[in-house]
């Protein structure tokens, strides 16, 4: 057996990868295939008997479900905002940390710390801040702008969700951008300084092109994660007021488990979400890959 593995390297590689492949197949591949199948049925997730309905679930999603259409556009608005904010703030924090030579480790730890907390715990903490801390600060200080219905109106609830999401995820992107900034050749920056280039021009024409691989990764991560946002909305607003902050993942949860128990219909919505994420992320990666340059 051992000699056979030596003569055929692919068999040894398969033997080492087999445990991971088995777990991958059991916990991801098989449920995915099952989800695709159930999306064409009217199964409610409880009874053994169900009917095959074809594409009826998919057609209903786009023709008779105004709540799903709203959640789709609301999610797209959230994705656009979070991709821009998290990447801009994450890159800004990375530039700030890299400029602080003596306190670099301290600031890097402080900015990354929110990412270490559980999303649900962080959201509960921010719920207390929005409902109690901010009103108290507005009452006892000059910061009257903090006295807002943070979770009571649809517009401010959207701002609250963005605030929590950026606070939670910007530090993680910062670490990736720091690693990319440390790989920018110093001699190019010094040559540009000698030629009279300003700090902004050095960043625009040297630093930014050199860290494009990191930008591709960070945009991919934020796109993929923001489309699947659930915990923040669930714990912060519960989809309210009304269903004004209901994102796609929360709508799927409500449809399949909390409200209507239409598991097959909810699975069809999940497949639609999967296809949207697949198309957008593949397009994003292919476009940004073309802008990358070799260091």
C-alpha cells in the first residue's frame, strides 16, 4: 500500500485530503444539492410529503412577492454602502497605523479588537448605546445630534446597521491593507519624493496600484459578507420598523422558519441570492484582477 502511494503521488495527495473532502461533502456539498432540489418543491420543512412545483417558487419571488423585491433592493443599497465605507475606512486606518511608528502595535490592536467580538454580542451592545447612551450624551452635552430615533425610523435604522457593520469589520480589512502597504517598495516612494511628487500623488500613482491585489481581496470579502448579512439586522432591528430593514437573508429566514414555514419557497430565494452573489463576485474579481500590477 505504501509503495503504491509513492508510485502514484496523486493517491497520497487524495489520502491526505480525504478527511477534509468527506466533511466538505457531508456538511456543504450534500446540503447544497438538497437545497437546489427542494427549491423546486412546496415542502414546508416538517412533513414528509411534498409536491414538485418546478419553477413556480422562482416565478412567485419576482412576480407576487413585493416584500422579497423590497429586501433585494434594500440589500443592494446596503452592499453598495458597506463595500465603499468598509474599504475606505479600512484603508484609511491602515495608512494611519503605518504612519505611527512607535504606537503601531497599540493602534493595530485597538482597531482590530471589534472583530474579535461575537457579532450578536456586539449588536446587543450597540442596541444599548443607541437606546440609552446616545440619548444621555445628547441630554447632558452639546452633542444634540445624537438624540435620534436610531432604531425607530427606517432611515436612521439603516445608518445604525451601517455603523455597527463598519465598526465590526473595518479592522479586519485594515490588517489586510497593512500587509499590502508593507510590501510597497520603499525605493519607488523615495524616487518619487526626489522627483517632487506630493504625498497624494505618491499614494495615487504608486501605493494604490501596488496594493490592488489586497483591494481585490477586500472588496471580494465585503461583497460576499454584506450580501449575507443577518445577525446585525436580527439583533438590532428585527427587520423593523415594519419590514423596512429586512435584508434578503432575514427575509429567507422569515419565510422558511419564523413566519410562513414555506421551506421550499425560502430555499428558492436562497438559490436566487446565491446566483446574485456568484455573478457579482465573479465580475468584481475579473474586473479588479485586470487592474493589478506586479510589484
